[in-house]
C-alpha cells in the first residue's frame, strides 16, 4: 500500500515538474518574442524620427530663405521708383507653404495595439511620449501661416491684384499697405515656424540618443 502511495506521489511530482518546465519554456519563448517585437518597434521609431528630423531641417533652411527674402522686400513698399518696387514680385517665391506631417505611424500603432506596454523602461517610455506630445505644439505653430494664407493672402491675390498690369511690366499690387501688413504677419509666422522646427529637431536628436542606447 505504501509503495502504491509513493508511486502515485512520484507520478504527481513528475507531472507537476513537467508542467512547470513546459510553462517556463513557454514563458521564455513568449518573452523572447516580446523582446524581439519591442526592438522592431524601437528601430521603426528611430527610422520615423530620422525622417522627421530631415523634413524639419529642410523646413528650417526654407524658412530662413523666406525670411531673408521678406527682409529685402518689405523696405520696397511705398517707394516711387517703379524699378525698385518691382522687387516686391519676389513674394511669389515665398508663398508656398512649408509643411510638416509627423511620421508617427509606429507610435500610434504601439498605442492602439497596446504594445506600448512592451517598453518597461519608464524613462524611455516617458521620452517617447513627451516627444510625440510635443508635436502638437509644433503643428499649432505651423498652423499660423496656414491661417494667414487662407484668410488674408488668398483674398488679397483675388481682390487686390492687377495681373494684366503686371504682364505689361507695371505694378500689379493695388493696396500696398494691406499687402505689407500681410507680409509682416507672414514674416512673424515664418520665425515662429522656424523656432518650432528647431525645437522639433532638438527633440528628435534627444529621443534618437535614448533609442540608440536601448537598441
């Protein structure tokens, strides 16, 4: 009888050990998959940041050129010398919007899928969250120029431009003071966007540094 009990207990212990080993192996496999997935996410985030940094850097250069052009154009207003006044035509080279569309697909995928929890390092997690939250402020600063374009510059080109006169070599801007005020506002928006872009570049560099350590 005692032998049967010992045998039964031995069988139970063997089964328990087997289950524990299987569970442990399964857990190790799951942890390995999660670690691999986390590293893939981090690498993808790094790639996204490098693209954002490139776009922001290009925008800074473009905005600096626009600011330089405006500084040359603004003193030409209200001059009597028609040849000099024609230099105002340079504004057509600065009206194209410098846009920024953050590449945040990886970040949003991690949030929406719940995989952001794979990142256990609190400092890394906070760095990622702070960076992408900062984009909201940058985009608001970018929106200022868009508003000026939509509400003021577009209307000016429709209602205060004499394109026939310009084609004949004349001066096609009807309301100089209004245009000057719009351009002054644009100049301010360019400077705001440039500073916002530089903040974005700094933030990208900071997060890239953290990600490089984690990879």
